[in-house]
């Protein structure tokens, strides 16, 4: 019974988190998978802060996500 309750809670939490990302996004969204296998809906609104936030949610290490979002900023993909 505890396993079923745990699975139900995880599904509700996952659905809520992905729904919040989509509802708060003022641009396109896409499904992405992080380095640990976490799959989430991320926002493609062109903001550096959103890039950092979504990269953290996916589980990327701080150094890696700052380098990636910094590269995207230098290329003009995020502001």
C-alpha cells in the first residue's frame, strides 16, 4: 500500500511541476531529459534566467549549466 501511495504522489508531483512550467512559459516549450534521466517540460522563452532555472530542474551541475546558458547568451539565443 505504501508503494502505491508513493507512486501516486510522485505522479501528482511530476504532473504539477511540468504543468507549472508550461503554464508560466511565454514561449514555446519542449521536453528535455537531464543527465540523471529526469524528463521535464522546459520553457524556450529566450531568457537566460529561464535557461538556468530549467537546467537546474533537470539536474545539470552548476558549472555545466552556467557554461551552457552562457554559450547560448553569447550566441544570442538567450538574453
